[in-house]
C-alpha cells in the first residue's frame, strides 16, 4: 500500500472518529442539559434563605459542560468535512480547536476535582442554617419552607441522628409529608442524601470528561498524521 492508500485509510478512519466525536458532543450536551434541569437539583439550588440564595457552584461545572458539548459538535463537523476534503487548512484549524478544547477540559477537570467536596459542603451548610432557624424560631416561615423542600426532595429528615430525633419528635411537620414519627426516625439524614446526590452527578461528569479526553487524543494524532500524508502525497 502506497502513501496515497495510507492517506485514504487515515482519512476514513479520521472521519469515523470525528463522527463519533460529534455524537459524543451531542450526548454530553444532552446530559448537561438534563443535569441543569434535573428536578432534584433545581428544587434545592433555587431556594433562598432570607437574602441568601442557595450555593450554585454546581451549575458552574454544568455550564462548562454545555459549552464543551456544543463546541464538540461544531469541531466534530469541522473535522469530518476537513477529512473528506483532505484540506490541510481545515485539518490544521480542527487540530487547533482540539488543543484548545482539550486544555479547557483539563482545566475544568482540575476545577471539578478541587471543588467536588466543596459543592456538597456548601449545600449542607445552607441546609443546616435553615434547619437551625426552623427548629429555634416558630415564626421562621422561610426557613421552614427551605427545610421542607430539602426533606420532600431528598426524602430525608435532619442532618444527623440527634437532629433527626429532635425534628421527628418536636417538629414532625418539617419532615416529609405522609410519614409518622417512627418512619421519620428511620429515614436517612439529609447530609448523606446531599452527598449521594452530588457525588453521583459529579462522577457522571468525570466519566464523560475522561471518555472525551481519550477520543480527543486519538483525533489529534490522526489529524496530524493525515495532514502529513496529504503533504507527502502532494509532493509525489
């Protein structure tokens, strides 16, 4: 197989990888939009306690994911077209976009790793403050509404064993509706539920980022090989 034959093989291989890349961008965009409008997170992160809104650091990562998915779809299309046309200019542009996108993804991954525990911690602090106000002050209607939303959304009651007992016995109306004192005492505390909610979603984002990063590396290698093949075939 000559240089021209190798170039054609690489061209079609790159086209297939770019099509997969385009599809992956669509999947990531869909997942990001689902996470953005997920009822559990939106119910909790749109709450306000007085003048203080709920922590929305989680949405920063989601907006980054939405942008990455949209750009991936554009770059994937650009790569498919450049591979079919065997255009060195388009392939060079595609490679540059991939490098920039890869750098952004690495930066977003580092940000996510650094903030993975902080996101849940901030939400738990927000919940604890509302729970304390709701238990201590009978007139704290806003705090009671916040706590009630947490309890109904996550099907939990209290932040730990002590507050679960206190809330279930003395403030049972704050616990999920339809439950009696005994059933509310047996519910998991809200701190555990908050950790479970955000850790599951962050792991999903992390897996998607790793898969995309692997595809990007193969894309960059193949685009450079194809560029060199086109250059060499034009010499001959």
